[in-house]
């Protein structure tokens, strides 16, 4: 898996350049809309941390793969509908897109019922884009506090910078919000900018096409 090994090497180099241990950065291989044989090739190469955008796609793919491969860690990184919360919590080890009180309340209710909850990241709309999910930066502190009052295991923040702006500005803003709220996790950085994200403290980078090749849209 040339793509995987190349990205792993670049993650390690970026961490070293930032004076960090490569082990402090988790590489999430984003497998959405990828043929199963490509996913299996990455699994066969030893990688075990994956990301999916849609609960339904993850349900159709990962239970069988988890039966075959030990130690898989699945992260849901796309928008989450309230009616998909139970399925997401049953399948995922982490959810990166907690972005509104209704969703936080649904997660809390199911966590109370089942006695378990994945790690949670609050998505922050750092670019304040109308079409994009996430709490606004000005509302992030109060939403973190609201989630904590619900006893939710919030471990960090996530952002997706605007495509036409310098991502480092958004990574720095996310890191500042996380620091003042005592949150260690920073889910930021994708195929084109993960090295800049690592330089600014990313603990989770989400890389898809650079590992798997271009996506193959569903028919």
C-alpha cells in the first residue's frame, strides 16, 4: 500500500518537524465510497483506524470487516442525524460531528440507557459558513459546557476549513478554543493540509484519497 506508507511517513515527518512524537497523531483512513477491496488492502497492510461519513454506509461495510480483522477503530466524521444516533453509537469508537443541542441530548439519552458512549468531538464551524455544520466559534465554549453538564465524553474539537481560505488560520483558531476549554483532542487536517494541521497540534488527521486513490462514487 504505497499510498498508506507514504502518508504514514509524512505524518511522522510532520510530527518530528513540530517537535512531537508521531504517536501523538492518529491517522484516520477515510474509507467512504471506496471499493471494499481497497479497504481490505489497507487493513491487510496493518492499518486499523478508519473514518466513515455516513452511518448507513458504515453499517453495510464494517460489522463484517470487524469480524475478520481484530482491533479496528471506527470514527464517524460526517454529519449525524438524530435518528441515526443509536446506530452510530453501537458501531463507532468516536463521533467527530457533535454540532447541536438536540444531537447532544439524543446521545446523552442513549448513553444513559446503554451505559456506553463513544468518544465525542464537537464540530466547530470556524469559517462561519452558512452551508456547513458545526457550532459557531462564539458559541463553542457554551456548547462544550452544555455537553459536559450532560456527562458526555467530549475529548476534543473538529473543523473543516473553507476551501478558499488558508487552513492554518482555522487550525489555530480551533486549537485556541480547545486549549481554553481543556480539551486535548484536535481533529483537523485532510489530504491537502494535514501537515499544517500537525504543526498546529492536530491529534487526529483525516486522510482519504491520498491513501486509497480517488473515490469511486456509488452507482
